[in-house]
C-alpha cells in the first residue's frame, strides 16, 4: 500500500480511515524533519484525518495551514489568514 492511500479499516465515522504509515529511512534529524513535512503535505492532500505532531515546530504548523488551503479543507482561508495576522506563520 502506498503511504498516502487510505487503510481498509473504517473510521468511527463510517469513512475510510486515513493515517500515515511509512518506513523510516536512516536520515539525519534535519533531513527526517524535511521528509516528514513533505509527507504531511501529501497526506493532507490525500485526505489525512489526524496526526500527532510537535506544536512547537512552527514550519510544520505553517505547512499544514498552507496544505489545508490547497486541499480546500480551509476554503475561506480563515486559519491561514488568522495565523498570518498573528505573525505565527514560518517562512
């Protein structure tokens, strides 16, 4: 199964569960962070339901807000615009 495909189990809501699961290659911590961030953007596009992440990692939080806009999960762009106004988006 490709990492961004949905699993065959049903979630409690009756929809197919979407949770990431991929092999961890041996990488330096910085490269692993980059790979994880890129994977999260792909997973959001594939319909990711939930993740466990570091809330202090500003870049990941910013990328997830941008991915939500691109995946039309934040169609009004309110979360992204709100974060921009609060100056919490990482660049």
